């Protein structure tokens, strides 16, 4: 996954809102599955006073942001940005089930 592959990856993985509109933002964590899974299994810590978990490790991520507001499947156009050395904040359900945000 690279910043230039946002549109192709989102289309390939069928990442849309439930009404088939384009998601405003989608973020991909650039790491192997085991390292991401570990955030919820002892390699993360509580994020402030929430039910979220923040990673102890730093990750590189690709943040894909929608360019064409109001777009609908399959015509979603995204601009990708590579961000490095980020703490990621996720919601855990045994595994990370939702990416909430990143922290520099």
C-alpha cells in the first residue's frame, strides 16, 4: 500500500459507507497483521479515559482523504498521504476493529 494507491485499494476492498457513498477518510496501517493485532493483546495502553487503546509501538500509515465530496461508489477519488512514526489509537474487540486516530 502506498499513498498513490488509495483509490485502487479502497475499491478493491469495497470500503464505502453503508449507503454506498464515499467515506471521507480511510487509514491503512502499514505493518504486518501480527504487529497490529498485538496492540489489543498487551502491546497497547488505555487511551485517556476512553474505551480505546493506543499502540506502544510507532507505525507508518497511509491516510486517504476524499477529494470529491458527495461522491458515490465506485467514483470515489482520494488523495493519499504517507505519515510516519505515529502512535495509532484503535478500538479493540479482541483484535483492532476500528482505527480512531493517529498521534505524532
